[in-house]
C-alpha cells in the first residue's frame, strides 16, 4: 500500500514539477529576448499573461528603439511592436500579433488604446506611470531608483556606470529588483529589472522581468534620463 502511495505521489509530483520548470524556462527565454534586438519573428513568442495583465517594454539597442505592448484588456488580445529605427521619436514601423487567431498585421499606426505617442510612451515606461494607470505588473521604475540614489545606499560602481539594488525588507539578502545606468562615448545604458514585487501578502513575479533595457542607446529620452541620474552620483 505504501509503495502504491509513493508511486502515485511521484506520478503526480513529476508532471507538476515539469510543468512549473517549463513555465520558468519559457519566462527566462522570453526575458532573454529583451536582451537582444527584438524581431518580428520573436513577436509571436511573447507571452499572453496568465491573469491578462498588460505589459510594456522599452528596448533601445544601438540606433534602434522599440516599444512592446502586451494588450490583453480589449476584445482581441494583441502584442504590439512599435519601431523607431533612428531613435528620433518617429514611428518607422508597427507590427501587431494576435495570439488567438495567429494573425500578424502591420498597420500604419498602433491600434491599441494603450498607446498615445512615441515620446510620451517612452517617458511613461521609464517613470512607471503606464504601469500605475493600467492593469499591469507594477514594475520598479524611475521613482524607486531616484529614492535609492538619494539615500546613497546599495549602489555600486560598475564599469562605466552604476548598479542599484532593491532588497526585500522581509528577506534582507534577497534582491527584489535592480537597475543599471551609465554613459560611454556619447551612448547610454539604462536597465530596469523587477524579479518580483509584493501585493499585500502575495509575491508577484512578472512574466517579463525587464521593463527597460537600453544598451549603447542614442535615444534622446534615454539620454536625458541617464544624464539626470548621473547627477546623483557625481
């Protein structure tokens, strides 16, 4: 009887464990996309969140800036990619993936109501305003970074910039989120990463941990943000 119970427990535990592992592997893979220039092919692999929270991502690598919006509040779920090829606050291309119908379209302008204009959206993702005003994961944003810089704690010089870490007050050795900002040769880096945040007594882990990933960027909004942050540490 005990043997049967053990076999049954194993048969239940293993599929659950495997399913959980696959979900985390998928999340890691999606987050890894953000560390490399986003492409149309990858758009169809971006996740639809389990609780239908929206997400917003600012990616600016080298000369190109991209905004990705996961819009799951309307009649049709869609994942939108808005491309600014020269990082000059002008829309050069739009691609929208509809996961339910497996449809890809390229309209002249984004059809999502979550988008206003390009420069405003860049600023709202960095400031965190877009997460506060929509049903979205509450990603760590500029205000939390500025508060930590004012305190002068948990910041570390790294290469041509600074890392700043936010620890869980209930688990002082656990990092909830971290940042990096720096400038080099007229280009700018800015990274906002949220591993998890607390909502009441619950720990919320966003499907995509990067809300801002800018590497060697020339985008004027990124430049302005980093220049303002550097003033805290100079």
